[in-house]
């Protein structure tokens, strides 16, 4: 088996494992607690913690929202303190995502083209069916609200940097990567890069933020995904919510299982992506 065949087989295996995890998430019990949100930058400043935040737009003209459920912010700040003491700086790449943000993110050309390109590679050059892309989009960019822990306000995407020289603590790739190198324990990265991933994961999970196995940058707590990863059989208290930043009130999604982008929309996006590639 060639190296590329090994990479392709591993990628397909990880996508199937990711989808199996999603299926468990879909059926997991959530009893939304109704907790509001807290600003991560404000909390870090108040605690005197050195922390970084991405300054790019998430999609179109939409700013990233560096808020998380208020019941989780102290643990996140504690992680920031732990990393400072370790000589590191925690960078928050993503926090809460609204329905609009997540829906547009799935269709963002840079993101969708990367998904389609990977599907074509997985199929040895053949353009996949819209159904296959639809399934991959569920795993890679949470096209269903209930599985999107950013929409629950219970997740962060992170990078880590050295305090002394500002160099990134290298994990095999920078955020955001979409390849066979993306899963946390990918065999296609250097040993030191894997060790960095695992040390960061150890520090995150010591405070209850569990890693999503198919992404080395994503950590979440208190939601269905974290319950499954810790084998906690109790109902999760954080589910996808609409958040009013002015009142700090949350409203659960009416239908958290309804795809943000339908199969018909994905078909249209596949056609558009193929046209862009040509």
C-alpha cells in the first residue's frame, strides 16, 4: 500500500468514526439550563491573564464572538493561567457561533472548497455525490445545530504560543487544517508535534474541556459531546441556543436536528465549487 493510500484510508476511517460520533450526539439527551454568556477577553483582563484572540472575520463581515457560557469561563481562565505559568499563551480562535454564522460558514468558499477537494481526493479524483459531501459537512463543520458545540456556547477552538518569543507551539499544522493530519492522534505528524498536541490536551482536559478526536484544536465542556467523551450518562446542560447579547438571554433552537444547509443547498454548492475549480 502506498503512502497516499495509507493517508486516504486513514482519512476515510476518521470520517466514518466522526460520523458515528455525530449519530450518538444526535440522540443524546440535553436539558438546556438557560445560562447566559460571559466575555472571555473581559474575564482574562480582570484576572490578569495573558491571552490572545484571532482578529479575522469568521465569514463575510461577521466578527468572531469571544463569549462562552458563564458557567465555563472561570475554567477557561484557569487554563489560561496554567498555560502562562507553563510559559505559554492560549489563543482563542473561535467561541460562540450564531445560527447565521454557522450556516454561512458551511457554505464559505474557502471551507466548502476544502471539503470538496478532500472528498475528491478520497474518491481518487472522482467528484463525489452531494450526499457524501453532505455527510462530510456534518462531521467537519457541524451542519446540524445539535452537534455544533460552538452554537451551544460550550466550545472553543484554540492555538497556543510561547510567551517569551511569540512562536507558535507547533502541532503539526496551524489552525485551521483539513486533512489526514487533522485528527488529534494522526500518525502523519512528527512525534514532537503529537507531544505538543497531547500536552495541550492534558491541560485543557484537566479543567474539563474535552477534545473532539477528529480536530486537534477543538475543546468543549458541559454539552452532549463532552458527556459522551467522559462517559457521563447524565443529561447535558448546554445545547444550541440563540443568544441576545444585549439582554444576555438564551433561547433553545426550535429544531436542533434540522440541517442548517439542506441537501439541495449542498448540491448547489458542489456545482459552484466545481465551477470555481475549473
